[in-house]
C-alpha cells in the first residue's frame, strides 16, 4: 500500500515497497524499474474517415518516455495531440505502428485486454471525463481500484490527503471547483499507482494559480519516478516540462 506521504516523498513508495514487501516483488511495477522506456510508441498511424473524407490524424509518431520524465506534447489544434494520447492510453487502437507500456504490448489487442493493461499501468487524466458524475470523489477512486483487479493500489485516504482532497472526498463531481476537479481527476488517474500518467489538457480550464498547483503536483509525481506525458497549449506547462514534443499535421516536427 502506498502511504499518504507518497506524493510528497521523493523517490519514495515504489522503492520502499519493493524493499519491504516481498509480495510486491513480482508485481507489474517492477517492470518500470528496469532500464529503458516505460512507454514506447513506434511509428503510430491513425486515420479517420468521415463524410467521404480521410483525415491522417497521426502519420508515424514515435516517442519514448523514461521513468520520472515530464514531457509536454504541443502543437496547433488538430495536429493530433488528443488522438496520440488516446492511442498511447489504449483508449483507441492505431491503424499502424505499436505501443508498449511497462514492457507489455498494448496495440493489436482486444479492448478488454487493453483496458486491463491500462488499469494496471496507465493513469489517464482527461479534461473532465475521468470522473463519473453519480459517484463521489472517493467512490470514483474505489471504482477504478476495483477495475484494476490485482493492480498495485494507492491507499485511497492517503492519496486524497496528499492531493488536498480529503475534505471533498464525499463530494460529487458537479459540486467541485475547477481545481478540485483537476485534483479529483488526478486521484482517479493515480488510484492504481501507475508508472505512466497521460493527461490531455489537464489545466485547460484552470486559472493560473490553480494551474500552478496542478503543475506542482505533477512535478511531485514525476519525482516519484512516474513518467508523465501532457498534451497542452499552456506556456506554463511547457515551461515546467523536461522535454517538449511538437506535433504538426500528425507528425513529430521537433
Ligand atoms: P488535437 O488534439 O491536436 O486538437 P486531434 O487529435 O483531436 O487534434 O485531431 C487530429 C485530427 O483528427 C483533426 O483533423 C481531427 O478533426 C481529426 N479527428 C480526431 N478524431 C476524429 C474522429 N473521431 N473522427 C474523424 N476525425 C477525427
């Protein structure tokens, strides 16, 4: 179990847990401590056909994410950022290329298999869509943990406390402010203690103070060894990132 201090401790819970708890020795988490990228995309292609028109949303995107990196994906609207996040998360299946997470192939698998791998290895933070409206914040976290099966789990109370959300644990999504929604979304994304966090415009609707708080949380998450990839238009997010990937017309341009 991850402790409440896990978000604020640097280099903490993963190593501690592997060290103190033999039950975790064979857990999926161990893959992330192996050298090499925790997420790798190779020549990912995605096409859409709508109204007789074909859109080449991704045209051979390759990238690697190392543990502990905060990487921002930038590019104009329509350049393929959301499609890329969806393909990397296994929410969408590319038409070509491959994605591996924590040493497991995510692409060319059935949707239930992708969902299982996602639950174990990938936290996904969408602008508003990872909270279920009729469940409270703590019930949302519990649901994701249930779906994760035997995935490693964060301690729910500790996770909410570390994100400053304990007083709002019983609130429904519609009752949360923008910053609280972002933090609740992070709690859900981190519920199964994933080695990879993918976020699509996580600060898009936040004021600059709240955005700075979310960036501070992301920095603490990367300090624990989690690899974070964020698609964002925000200069503040770009400034906080270790590395920037620029998309243009579905290709990495720099
Ligand atoms: P971004 O996130 O950078 O704004 P997207 O990944 O949303 O870009 O979109 C990339 C391109 O793919 C755009 O031209 C968009 O219209 C198109 N696209 C995305 N999703 C679909 C879809 N489900 N059906 C048809 N076209 C799509």
